[in-house]
C-alpha cells in the first residue's frame, strides 16, 4: 500500500534522509571511533551506544527511503477536491449524539490522533475526504462501525 503524501511531505522526508546520510552518519562514526579508542570494546558502554545509534540511524534511513519510493503524490487530487480536504478542520457529529467534535484531515506524516489529526488513509479520514457539509458517512473501523455527519468545514 502506498502512503498518500504531498510534494511537501516528500521534501521533508528527503531533507531528513540527507541529514541522516551525511552529517549525522559522520557524527555517529566519529563518536564510535572515539569510543573504540578507549580500549576493550566488549565492556565499552560508549562504543556500544555509538554502535546502537548507528544501527538506529540506518534503520530510520531505510524507513525514509521506503516512504519516499512508495509514496503516492496526491497534490493533484487535493487541488481537484471540492469538499473536505487535507488541512481542513471538520466539525462532525456521531449518530445518536448531539456532541460536535472537531477533527483535522492530514497526510500520514502529520497524524496526531490525540490532537484530532486524522490521516486521509484512516477509516474516518477516508470516508470524510471529499464530502460536503450535510453529508453523512458510514465508518467501518476496527473499533466498530458508526455513522457520522459532516456539520461544517473550516478551511
């Protein structure tokens, strides 16, 4: 499955990758070299920490490359969507409740469910993307199925 990302998201991923590949890798390699000079590597905590940092950095670089290469650029989709869109705050009402909740539609990189930021790839984001005020949507999620109404869109 490809992550739906904007060109800006890809640029941010590429920027982080370039930093990790160049300056950070060199910094970690230097730390590892300095720690190795302290002697016995089997009991050298600094060396083990530097080695672990290098592994974590390479692991993150692999993730970044995978995200960049498998991304589906959606700038055209965003530009041609008239209803609820990425970056919009949506006021929604769950069926059977009078409470109105505010959520924001975002791409995968900006997800923060605690602060109400839902990806357009999440169950709720997928059904709301492109909807207009007054539309209702049926959400099928691992937590259960429910119906919501789009009350307002704040651009």
